[in-house]
C-alpha cells in the first residue's frame, strides 16, 4: 500500500510514529471535519490571569503536530470544499426553515402567515438550445437532459453577450428595486398608504441566486407577510397569499434599473417575462403537486452551495489572466465568451464600479448568493456562533475529564497573534484525512506561504 502513497508523506508519518505523536496529528486533522482546503496560520495565543499575570493556557502554531494552526476554509462552493459546503447548506436550510416553520428563536405561528415561493428570471439575450415542454428546440432537435449544447446560443454571432454580462452585474440592484416596489404595490392593493402599511404589516424574504445554463442569474425567493412587529406578530386579515402574489407580479413588472450607454445603445434591465409564484403549504402537507416548507428550504439550501461553474461550465475561482487561466481548462465556449466579455467591458472606465474583471468567473454577478431581509429569521452568524459555543462546551468537558480544566471565559486576558501561512493539506495530512485514498500528487501541499 505504501507504494501507492507519496513517498514524502509516508516518510513523514513513519517518523512521527517512531518519535512523535501520530495520534495527536491525526486528531488535529480530524477536527477539520473533512475540510479539503484549510487555512494554515502561524502565531500564538496566551490566556493570561489579569490579577497575577500568570499564563494559564498557551497555544503556539509550531507546537501543534501539523506545525501550524489549521482552520476550516468555510467555502460555500461544493466544487471547492464539499465538507464546508455541506455545513453551509445545512445552515442555510435551518435559516430558511425557521422562517417557514418556526424554530431557532422564531415562533411556530409564522407557518400561518401568507408566504409564496417565487422565481424571477432574466430576459432573453438571444435564442438558445432548450428543452421546451411541448415540441422540439428551435434547432429542430430534441435534446437530452444532459446534452452539453443546452443553454448555448443558436447563433453565437447574434447573441447579446454584453447584455447578458451587464444583466448579471445589475441583477442585485434590480432585486433591491423590486422590494421597494413590492411594498408600494402591496399597500396599493390593500387600499392603504405606505405609512399605514408600515403600521400594519411587514414584508420579509429570503432568496438565493441560481445560474441558468445560458449563464444568466435568476432568483428563487421565499416572500412572507408578517404583522408590523415581524414574524411574531399577526398580519392583517386582508393580507392573503393571493394579494401577495398579485403585488409581486405588479412589482416585478415595474422594477427597472438604468444601465450604461455603450456604442450608442442605452442599457436598462428588467426581469424576464417568466415569473413563477407558488403558495407554500405547511411542512406536513401530503399533496403531490404543492410546495411544502421543507421542500422549499431544501431547494434553496441546495443552490446556496452552487455557482456558475455548476450550470454554465465556467471556473470556480477568480481569474487573474484570461489567457493563462482559460487555456487548457474545461470551460465551455459559451462560458469562455461570457468571461472574455467581462474582461473587455471591465477595461472601460465608465464601468469601473462594476468590477467586471474581478467577477469574471461569476459572469459579472457580484452579489451575495444567499440574502434575507432583517426580520425573516435567524442569521447565519447566529447559527455559526451557536455551533462554536457548542464546540467550546464540548472541549471544556473533555479537558475537565482529562484533568486539565480550561479557564472560564471572561476570567482571562487573551493575547493572540496569528498570520496567514497558506492553504491546503500536505501529502501526509491527505493520507491521515482519507486513509488509503492517497492523493496522486507528491507535492507537499497546496499554496504554502
């Protein structure tokens, strides 16, 4: 078996087994929970008793078995780190579910509020290969679900690549404009002023961005009507699911964002004509065609861990040089043209604020993938803090059982200094993390500083 493993990794682990603590090394890697691209830190931490000046606890990077402090990368993309992406997916599920069913500090009465699941699409930038519900594609062929031509233009010479990239760049602003109109339209349909609406109801939402195969961003959103104090208060009797859906349609039709003027063409951005609005039933609804709370939460959480690379065939990290970064890659021709369009437009002074080169790998979209209004439910930060508190409590319990109790928080002065030292696992750490699934490369790590 050793012949299959990188020679340096085996030598490293053998030396530790003879003279070091291989078990401690394995435990440090195990605490990463499967993270493939941990952040490596060098430095130290001292917990000092402020009354005596005594160091009651110390930690140094070089004193750890790996020689550095290893911290989970926290990347949300499945293609970058499956373990951290799964944690992000789970947190997103809890965030969405709490706003639909209650929990995590949100009362169960929120499940009785009017709420819908809405999908907002981009407009057309030219005909693309597709799979219509009835008939065949415009190319007169019937495409399979995995056909690589799906989403690519029928005529690349006439496809509006500029419009597609600029739409992605303005999509987040357009969503913000929509939410403003939504409040206006809900008030108008209810027959009250906007000031009165604020005293009677509040609109909350959570949304996720998804890329269509053509490379255009669209949004999936849970939109809910609460009482004036948020999810714990009762919405007015006139607030129905039907009224909310009507307000969404009207606001989506009105929302518009002005864009740049390029080569004599004035750009303006609106949502596409395809707008899907579906009521959300209870979590235990047993029907086959209606959306349940759990189904919506799972759907949004799934797409929170995906980027353009999953739908369009682009790359999952920033592009430094389009020539060197794209040559030899698996980027599709359509995605390559979208990226190059970002690069060309990014050189124009009038488009500097769009940062198109920085977000070329995202095909121009620079917004957050998962966003929510303040009162929708809990935050990702609060979920992470609760997990950190739980892990800290477990560590204290284990230390106490081992006869080395840790100082109580707030009773010590923490003096710490850490600096970035690289990312990734060494060959030996890959072996410890994956057992016999040895890496093919013999390189001693990813990007080590």
